[in-house]
C-alpha cells in the first residue's frame, strides 16, 4: 500500500495531512512576524496567519493531486 494517491486524485489521508500542514503553518507565521518586526514584538495578525495556513494546506493538497503513486510528479510510473 502506497502512502501516495493515484495521479489526479486525493485520499482522505491527504486531506488530514493538509490540515496538519495548515496547523503547523500558524506558529511559523507568528514566529516570522515576531522576528521581522521592528522593534521585535510578539504580533498576531490573524488575517495573515489564517491566510498562510489556508495557503499551506491547499498547496499540500495540490501537490498530492499532481503526484502519482510512487511520489513522481505528473506520472503513476
């Protein structure tokens, strides 16, 4: 059993992993905003955080949609 979906499809596990990627993106966005702020302050721009999380999760799902069963891009071979 391959951890990869067939090319042009996604499995439930792909969506679960996409959710994990979206959740993990949130603290990374907060850390990045804090480190790049002048002066360095802990900031919570929720629109930016939510946007980055959604983009990260969708990007992961799209990557799996275009990846075949052996992990090769645009082929099932």
